[in-house]
């Protein structure tokens, strides 16, 4: 049987305590028993192999017997800045699977959806990270205004904004090969306004194309991440 992965808050020497939702998942959903082996992640890039030693009402303890560097994380950082849209949950799940390190939802002029359920997004991130074998939980920011999202992206070396009316530069050609940090902006189903595009250019973002057809936001996000990972040599 495949060894299941769980995220814990802390490790004390060789001892791991699993509580809350992760305890519930481990004991009630996947029905782990004393003596079973689990992989525990602490968000530090390591996989801790541990044997369950005791199960109580709301927590379990496990003892680490091996520690391995997790190999599923990408090098450097890949930040997805995504306009809030109907398919945000789906996009967050796919982005985690694709290996993003940070997700920044933002509001733009043509965003029709309001109110992002932060708890729900965190849960989606946790489930997706476990399912795809990651050892780190990507950070999900509280939604920001577009200009604040641009400001936040300033830490990235390579910043690209996908725009369907840009036929000059392909995303693939705009990814710097050895960049340590790449930020990708994707719009909502309403897209970016011309003013927003002008503002982004003023702030030195590269405006890029994903091809000749207009993609839905969720398709654009997956396509942009795939092309970026390929250009970075991560695929
Ligand atoms: N409102 C627009 C479409 C928006 S598509 C319209 O109906 O005309 C949603 C987002 O996906 C866009 O804001 C953009 O970031 C991205 N996108 C879709 N197709 C694209 C393409 N061909 N090139 C670059 N980005 C694209």
C-alpha cells in the first residue's frame, strides 16, 4: 500500500504529534492503526517516515525512523498571481499540483466575484499538496488590489502578465532560463482592462501571449504554468 502523507506543525526530536484535521484524516478517513507507517511533512522540504505508536481520542504520536529529502519541489520560486474568478478553487488546486510556491489572488476592474474563502483555499492547498507528494505547503495570500499585487511581485526577477490581445511576445520566449523567481499574472474571466495593461507595462511587467485563441482563466493558468516549468527545465 502506498504510504500516506500528512502535514504536522512540529516535530520534537523523533516524536511527531498529529492533531486536528490531519489526525482525523489519518485515523478516521484512511483508517491508520498503531504500527502503520506514515510520511510526515513539516514544510521544511523533508519527508519524515514515522511509525504510529499511539492513537488517542484527538491525537496520535508517531516515531521517526527515517528522513529523506523530498524531491518533488521546484528550485527557486514560482508565484501565481491570479485575478479572483469563478474557478479560483480549481486554479489553486492545479497550481499546487504544478509546483507553485506562492499564490496571490487579486481583484482587478473586471473581477465579478467578491469574497474569497481563505479557509477553503488553505484546505484545497493542503489536500492537493498531500495528493501530489509535496513537502511544502505553498503560501496563499489574502486577496490584494491589482496594484498591490504588482508591488508584491517586485521581489521576483522575471515578471510576466498574460494578455490575450498581445500577439507580439510568447510567454515561452519571455521566461528567463536561469531565473530564481518567476511571477505570472493571469486575469479573471473578464480579463484585464487596457488601463491595467498600461499600468503593468509602466511597472516593468512583460506582457505576453499564450497563443492565438482566448483561453478561459483556468486554462490560461495551467497553460502558463506548464510553459513556464518547461522553459525553466522543471518538466
Ligand atoms: N475577457 C476576455 C478573456 C479573458 S481570459 C475576453 O472575453 O475577451 C482570462 C485570462 O486568461 C486573461 O485575462 C489572460 O490573463 C489569460 N488569457 C487567456 N487567453 C490568453 C492568450 N491567448 N494569451 C495570453 N493570455 C491569455
